[in-house]
C-alpha cells in the first residue's frame, strides 16, 4: 500500500525551538531557563478547590462558553482592575489555554487574503494561526535601543492597507519583557479609530508588571476595547501552565462569532478546574501580590548577572530576562544558546527564533520563573562564562 501524500497547511513549520532546547537541556543536565514555566507548585488551596469540585460531582460538560461562576469572576476582576464592564454571559468565554483563544479569535475574524499585522519578535503561535485562516501575516519589527525594545507605531501605521483586518499586540511582551504604556494604547487607537481593523491583545502576563508600573490592558481603552479580543491565562497567573485554562473577553458581537468557532474546535473546557478557579478567584490576593513575587525573582536574577559578561536589557514585565552576549561570543544566537546549554549547563532561548526571518541581534532569553535554588545554581554557572 502507498501512504497518501499530505500537502502541508504549514510547510515552513517544524519542531519548535522550545522543544529542541528543552531536549538539549535534558541531554546535557542543564538548568532549563529556556521554556517559560515554573519549576514550583501552585497554592495547595487551589488544588483543594479543584478536588472539592470533582468530589461534588462537577465532572460533566459545562456550558460551551464556560462555567458561569468562572465567567462571572473573570468579568468582576476585569471591571475592578481595568474599569471595563464585560457581560459575563455574552462577552466572556473560557478557553483551553490562551493559545486556543488566540487561534480561535483569528479563525473567526480573518478570511483568506486578509492581512494581519504582527509585531516581532513575536510568540510563535501568531503566524501559523493567521496562515491556517488563509490570512497574510505582515510583520513589523520592534525598535531596539538603549532603553530596550519599543513598538514603532509610525511603522505600524505605514503597514496598514485596505486589506488589514487585525493587529496583534502582546503586553507584557514575550520574549522581550517590555510593556506597553498608556501612550502606546493611544497610538494604536489613533491607527484603528474609524476603521474596521480589529485588535487581538495577548495579555497572559498581565499580573507580571514591575517597578510600580500599571498594566496597560486594552480593556482600559474605550476605542480599543470596542474592537478587541483580550486574551489571558490562568496558567501564568496561578503557576498551573499544564492546566491549559484561559479566557477571551470581547464585545458581544465579536464574542458571538468567536463562540461559533470555539464550539467546534474545543467546545468546552475542563469542568472541575473551572469551578476550582472560580472559587479561588474570590480572593484577589494571589494575583494582586504576583508582581511583587516575580519582581523579587527578577531582581535576584539581575543582581546575579550584574558582575557577569552579559549585558542586561530592561525587564519591565513577564518572567523573562533578555541579555546581550557580545562580550562573550560572536556566535549566532541559536549556536550560542546550544553552546551555553552544552558547555555551561544553562539553557536559554535565542530571540532570533521569535522572528519570521531570523534576525541576529546577539540576544538570548532566560526565564526566571524558577525556585530561588534553581536560579542560584544557574547564576553560579553563568557568572563563570
């Protein structure tokens, strides 16, 4: 028999750099500061609440849009933090993680030939999702200066054409650790106001903003909120990335279209975890206190690298720290990351992997969402480079 030949919908997509670097870290016994997940557990109280939901019999399908108590808790949190009142019934949808929320928003809104502006470096799911919808990714690169990375809004405006359907933003930003501020939202609003352009705002690191800065959620901005899909994740906020539970907030008209796709690509999300999360959200302390929790880890990590040959870039948000290594090596980013993993026993991710066409800037990304002991071991090794 002859196996049928399948024409790939994503011919340029192979194994992700995260998989490759994690495998290399395991092979060489390296401290894995590459892939973005904690090596510590979540609050046992959250586990108890999920367990209680299971034992209470909440183990069958919930409503397609998500368990009502969780949608209500999400709407209340957004209203309290960002001042925008989303209707829990018609404007909040619980998703199987943020990535599913992202691809669903794109599939419901982007048609063949539509252009979608993506700001690079960018999380690796954006472009494939656009391509699966038949859309055309249009990339604009962030500026990199002494103050770190920033979005060139003049170039975003110049990239808009009559075919532009959506602009994808991400704040706090993976991989750079930069954040958008109120002036950035105003700049974006000036571009999309009076058009049919939609906004997809990836805000999964919303509770990891440091040094007293305020998270610039699109929900705060009336012009943007009326045309935006706002995506977030419980995995990042509560240290449970493997649970894959997130949500999308959007105006009722956009949500109705979103749910048409959502009901067929996932239908609904793990029931007891939804109820456990709903109960846990009654106490805002875990997410209100998260910035201080991660800022301490960021400061510990940055202090450990201060005397090294790495050059630290600003890290205003997320749990990522980008560094230049020009004082150490002239290798390309991928080769340097592999060398670092093999020889120094610390794994990082090359930032060039976050571009559609790899851009060599001599920068790698570390994740500091680790136990202090893990960070100390990594820092001792990196200090010897």
